[in-house]
């Protein structure tokens, strides 16, 4: 993907976040100019970036939002609930467009129509303002890259790699930055590969009589030929005050400025890592180098005739050192994959706000647990299910305002999204103070939809009845929306969380609210596997997927048609030999008892016949890559203690 | 002292830290046409440079520091 676009896709969501946070806070503190400023700056930057690419609808909408925010900033417009709603809608739309660009490289087809609607609303709000002639109704937004062009042209063509890539930086130091010990000149001095530099005053005509030497009024703009990350590193202490953009030097200097488009790579995944964690890794590597040198010294001593006992002691000593360092290295690497939940959690207040506004409800979302960290892949997989749960809570859990009043509850509903760490798991709770779920209603709907037999249904305790909302058959939107208030796509939530190795539980008190609890592993990387042998090979099977292991006496195996069945506590369980599933030549006819892994494939139990159980171990699972990635039934590979490569199987997929 | 007044010329010497902005400001405000000599200067803190950019006193002398000479001084000598 084009680097410029890539950068935009990293920064865009952060800016959306910034704008959204500011807007939501603005509703509570409408007189806080800092919040208007923050929202304005974020929207302004987004608009400028959108203008660099070919996304006119996005530019138009942001331009209109910027105008409205500008009017608010200038005091020409008051902040009211409707205005915030409309601005939040713009931010929400931008967020969705960014996601679309990330996955397809372009805006969705309906973007033009959606943009026209939003712009019309925003302009209507602005049009009654005093000094806004119908500005820019359909004029494409100007790009904010004028400074880049000025810098480029200030250098003449000779200094610039024609058509090459440069990094452009605009650094607006904070007014108080001198007090924080920042020296913008010193920072600029350490930017590698400087091609152009301009240091000027932000406010070109400062009041000289009342000049404050310690209030920073500088702006630093520069171009560098160094790689993006090196330039970013130079500004690592002031990330909030800089705009860093890769730019392509136009082949003709008078051209339309930097621009670039390309198709996105579906596989590109970047990881933002706290610098201190990289420092920790570097430190360990340093110590490993020292330890390695210790081995050379030992080798020299051995060559010089060191006696065996002393050599053994020295070697054991060195081994202990390596053991400690490798352990630390492993922990450090695992921690690099851990990311704070903050960016994810902070997306939701806006989403809840948007959903609530569209339903005419008032809902306040309280988010706790910013500091909790999870593996990157867990975090990535959480957005969808959490979105689902929160939407459900707002849509179905929370009653309309008058109904709440009748029930003696505050009109503004309270929704809590809480994440906390519990050992090597994270627990995430979504709790509302809405109408709760009435087990009787669930029973009725379950009976109507024939989720299970009526006798079985009648014998279910109330706790278990709630669990029925996770049944695929239960979750048809219309039925559930009408009657119970929960359940839309709950099976999808359970599936998504299950894929992350987690569990979903539901608790509800009729009239008081519903709580959904997700329990997820912090790390996906280390997996507990059961080692089994089959046809002379060792395979791993994740412990999570094994219900139990069984030893079946030979005479209890019953042939049914072409297969075999055994009985496990009065339940008939088919037996599938693992060798058959893997298409490897099976072992010869066995004389002793048959060993089987019992797994759950869908609603049924399935036995997988193996030759032996070899214990269990923790493994670092490497996902299959390339051609092997599509191989069914294999989760990945791992290296055993003796150096052999072992395949870790997905028995559910194999048996399915 | 890295900001000194020598024969009517303000001389910035060595690395000028943030505190020197105040001293330079006082000298510049006293007589805005006083020239500033940067030939002995190795670094200008942002606050110091900002005084020069705001008051635009005549600047003379070439710094031996390559960064100042190539990137900062041209911006100050421009009319």
C-alpha cells in the first residue's frame, strides 16, 4: 500500500477518536474552548489528509463539519445536543469510511449519497448563522498541504529526488513546551536526512511590547529524505505536536502536490509498540552478547587444557545465564504483542452515543479498565462482538425514557463497559440498567421457535434458560426485538469470542438490567496442548478442544455400518481413527484397549482414536503460512523440546 | 554568560540555553537595531531563536556549527 495512505489509515482512526472524545465531552462542558479546539483540529487534519487522496465525499463532509466547528469556535454558534449529534454522526461516518478504505482501498459506493445527506444537514445548521454565505456547497476541499509544496519549491529541483519519497513534518510545539524542557531547534537538529527546513513564528506579528520569551510561538516545517520511522523517532517525545507525512516528490514540481493511491494489502498488519519495550529487548540482546562472549572465553580455557570438572561447572554456570536471559527475552517478546485496551474501549462512547441518538434514547456509557492489556489478535477480534453487545444493550436492554420514569429509574440509562485482568485472563463486562430478560419470555420464544423440545424446555432451570439466547435458532432479530429485548446475533458473539479462546456468560435480573461477561485469554500465543501419538508420529491437540480422554475396551466398540461407535455414559459416540482423518497409514490391528479423545463437534460428541497419550505441554504456536495456511484441521506447528517439529491439530475441524 | 554585549554588538556564544532568551530580549528591546553576532554560537535554543525571529535584529557572522549555518542562519538573514 502507498505509504502516505498507510499513514493516513493509522492516523485517521486516532483523529476520529480525538474528535469523538472532544465532542462527547463538549456536551457536558459546552463552554470549554479547549474541547472545541481539539475537535476542530482533529477534523481539520482529517479533512486535509482526505484531500490528499481521491476521497471527495469524505473531504466534503469533513469540510462542512470543520465549518460548523469553526463557527462554534468563533462563538457564532452555540453548542446544543442536536449539533453534537450531527457532528458525532459525521465522525462515525468517517470512521466507517476509514475502515472501508482500509479493507478495499476505496470508499463504498453509497458514499456520495451519504455525504450529500450529512453535508445538507450541517449546512442547514450553519445557514442561519450570520456570516456564512452558502460556502463551498459542492466545492472540493482544498488540501492543507500548501506548506509541503512551499517547502518543496523552496529547495529547487536539484536537491530533490525526482519522483522519490520524502517525509514532510510540521511541528507546532506546545505553547508551554519550553517549560517541559523541549527545544524545538534541538529536535530539528536531530532529524536525519534533512532536505529542507523552515523555522518561523506561528503568530507572525507577536506583541513586541508584551513579548513573553518563554511562550513558544514557533512552527518548524521540514522535509527529510530519511525513512519514515527514523523521522518519527526524532519526534518521539512530542508525537502530539507533529504532523508527519510521507510525500512523493511530484515529477513536475508545479504539479498537484503530493498524491498517491494504490491497492491495499490485506495482509499488512502493523503493531505500535511502546518504545520502552523495545528498549527492554535491546537491553536483553546486549546481555546475550555478553553471555555469548563468555562462551568464547570458556572455549579458549578448554583449549588451554581446563580439566573436565571445572569445565562442567563453568558450562553449567553459563547455561544458567542463558536460561535466565532467554526466559526474559521470551517474556519481553510476548509483552510486545500486548497492547492496551484503551484505543478499543475509547471507540465505544461515541458508538453508543450514535446508536442511542438514532433510537431517541439517552444512554451514558461508563468505560473502565483502560490499563488492561491483551494480545494484539485478541484486541482485533473484540471490536465486533463488543459493538454487537453494546448496540443490543442500547437497542433492546434500555427501555424508552417514559417507561424508565414509570419504573422509577433515571431517564438517562447507564451502560457500563468494564475490562479487568484476572490472572492470565481478561474479563470484560457489558452491563446495562435496562429492563432485563424475563425467563418466561425466553421460554415462550424458545418454544415458538422450536429451539428445543417442550419437555426439555420445561425442565430447564431459569439460569439455563437465559443461555438459550446464544442458540443459533433463537437469534432471529424480529422475534427477539419484539419480545425479550436481547438476543440479536448473540450466537455470533459467542462464536466470535469462542474463536478468541474465550467464553460468554449472561446474567440478568428482570427490571434491573442485564450483564454479559466475556472471559478471554490475555495471550493467544502460548497454548496448552495434549500430546498424542498416531502411526508413529506425535501430534498436539489444544487442551481447550478436548472434552475428555477415554479408554474403551475392545469389546465395547460396536461396528455400525462402515464405522465404529462406543458408549460413553449412555451416549453413543462415533469413533473416528485419527490416522484416517489425517490420511496416513493406520497402525496394525490393535490388541489392547482403544484410546480416544472425546471432543465436541457442534452439539455432538465425537471420539477420535489415537495410539497413545504422551502428556501435555505448553507450546508457542506458529500459525501455518503460505500454502500450508489453507490446510484444514491444522492450527499450526511448534518445536518440541528435542527439536522435532510437531503439528498442532484442530480436531473439531478434522472431525467436521 | 553566553549572551554578551561587546562594543554595541550582542554576541551569542557557545550553546545558548533557554534562560538566555530573557537576557537577549532585554538587550534587543533596549535597542532594536543592535546587531547580533552568531559567529561563536554553537546552538540556539528555540526560545532564543524565537526572539531573533520576532524582533528581527540585524544578524551577522557565520556559525561554525553546520546545522545553524546551513539551516537556521539563512532564515534569519533573509530580509
